[in-house]
């Protein structure tokens, strides 16, 4: 938790998403290290799953490639451990779906995640009303709560009760993927959520350029960039260098805020 808390100190936080195992496992380790060393304040580390219901086509294709090459939860945690051994101290929040986590075994999961050096979870198909068992099993690691623009006011308080770390605001309804514009109602959505929590608010889904990241950072405490990160690196013959350039560009855009 201390690493997550320290990521929101004095400037808008940049949180790229990247799946372990894409385009290869060694490449993905190098990419995540490059993101961390060139401006990422937190990193959403993807744990691949065969039915990623919240993900759009760019991330789906990347995670399917990772699965075809044999990525597993266990191999992903070994990769996190390797990143910590390289001296990377950036907070890692593991983004995965509930079935592989349950199959791994929650007691084993907690032990191995803490040992590897990850800092928390994002589980998009586990609503808070159904997440008590998971959250108790992995405590003190936080499960980051997610909210959508369609979340009614009367539910906000229930979802945010007991929330830790930060709150993930889904900027649009639908799946992940860069959009051409920031949604018109985003500022009002952020304001609604701020009335219910003092935790940092991070906006994800649809942020595809440093300029959009800059605009969002004027409303929220951090931006989450997934599909744009994966797309840029997928098109590159030098993934780690592309990741470094990508992170520096977004960091510069956010620092303008």
C-alpha cells in the first residue's frame, strides 16, 4: 500500500497497462522495466485470460498471443519477481479476471503475490458485492474498486465502502480501447465520485494520446493508458525502446498539468 500511496504525491499519476508474455515473456519484462524507468508512477500488469470481457480487440489480441506462448499466473508472478530483482520499485497492480485467480488458490495467491512484490489487484469481473471472500483472502493487498459512468449515486457509497489504494474510473461504457475524444460527461462523473471518497481517482478506458492524458489529468489524480500502450509496442521492432519513448511522451503531457 505504501508504494501505491506514494505514487500520488505532487503530480498527476501515469499508469500504463501492459500484459506479461507479449510479444514474448522476456520482451514484456523489458517493456515494463522501460515504462517504470521513464515516467510511469504505477503499472497495471496484465494477467492474461481466455475470456477478457472488459478488454477491446487490441488487448484481447495481445493477451491471446501471450496465452498461446504459455503465459500463466505462476509465470507472471515469476516475472514480477524478476522486475523487483532488477531494482524496479514502481507499484505493480495486477489486472486479471477472477477465474484464473481462484484456480491458482487464494491462500497461495496472496503468499506468492506478496513474495513477488506486487501491490494489489484489479479484477474487473468481480463486483464489490461478490468480492468479500476474495478481498479477505488477499488482505492487506487491496482490490482496486472500479466505477462506471452508469453507476447511480445511491450505489457509489456502497462500492466505495472499504476501498483502498485508488479508485478506477471507467470513462466510457463498453470495452477498453483508445477513443478520439474525452467523454463530455467525464468531469461531472469525477465530481460525483469525489463527493464519496478522498482516495485518488484514476481514469481509464479511451485515453489514446498524451494530449488526452493531459486533459484528463486536469480533472483526476491519474490516467490509465492500456490499448494505446499495447498498440504502440505491438507495432515496434524494439519494444523496450518504444516503451521508454511512449512513457516519456505521456509523462511530458501530464507534467504540463
